């Protein structure tokens, strides 16, 4: 875990662009094959980002809030299991279709997806990005800002309370403020697919939009969009 101050210094010294990812975006890498609402290019974008992070002289930094790692570990197994069950169901359906066609004299040859362990491969890709990210340390000062954000009802706060999301955002904003103050000129991107709490890109809360604009942070709602904004 890295302090906000140290994270900002590392970004300014080492990277030309930076993206802040929340938990749902990392889990979307695993969910991509079974969520029709996710762009078809999600896995490709994750692979491109992972490749950029693996380069010895990499120019892209990924930052995640202090709660993201634990949230990912709390949820990845259930997401992985959901994807595995879906693929098993698809294999069963394809097998039934192939069998029925065979009884009608049509030979197709049904593919089987389960042996390729797609869910596990995607979980590994998601975790690779997480492991290569700058993971921020918890900060009492930022927790207080998150509470203020929650009580003020500013996105991603809701009436039923989203303190964790508020803390993740406040940590990332704190880093963004510092790197912009230090003269960081490159793209700074915030990526979340949680549009229910943050808002749709074309209908952002006015105060939240101004907050992002003041430090030149690009708001994106899926990984392909974020990777494009980073220029990779």
C-alpha cells in the first residue's frame, strides 16, 4: 500500500498517463463474456492494459483505492463461479442442439468451452492488473472527506449510503489534485461502470462534473473507453 503523497510522486516521475479503476471495472473483466451491457472489447482492452503495465519502461500507471483489493478478493470467486456456470450451461445447450441436428442427419460438431477455463483465465487477467497497480493506503483525512461527501449526497453517494465508493473516489481525486498541481500533463482517467451511483456520462451531476473538470480528469464507464483515453 502506498500513501497518496508517494503515489502522486511516483506517477509524476514515472508515467505519462494514469487511470484510476474501481472494483466493478476489474470484476467486469471476468464478467465480460456473459454481460451484454459490457462492450465486446472489454477483454481486449484489459489485455492491452496488462501488456502496457508489463513493459519495463511502461508509460501507463494504474491506481486503485485502499478498499479495492479487499473488495476484489471478496467478490471475485462469486463472479468467477457465475461465469463458469453460464459457460457450462452454454456447452450443454450447444450439445443438445448438435445432438438434435445429428438426429436429422446434419453433422456440425459442437465446440466445448468449459475445458478452456475461460473464467479462470479472465480472473487471472483481472488480478494481474490489480497486482500491477498502485494500491493506495487508507487515510483518516480522506475517510472524513468521504463521510462529508456521503452526507452531502454528492456522487457516488446515495440515500442508502455508499461510503466505500465515496472513499475510493476521494482517494483517487486526492492523487489527481496532487499530480496536476505538480504539473503532470498527461491523460488522467477515472473508470467505473457503476453508473447508477456515479451517473451516466451525458447526465453527470453538475457539481461532480465540475469537480472532475477542475483537475482535468476524464470520466469513463468501461475499460475500452478508458484505454482509448489513455492512448494505448
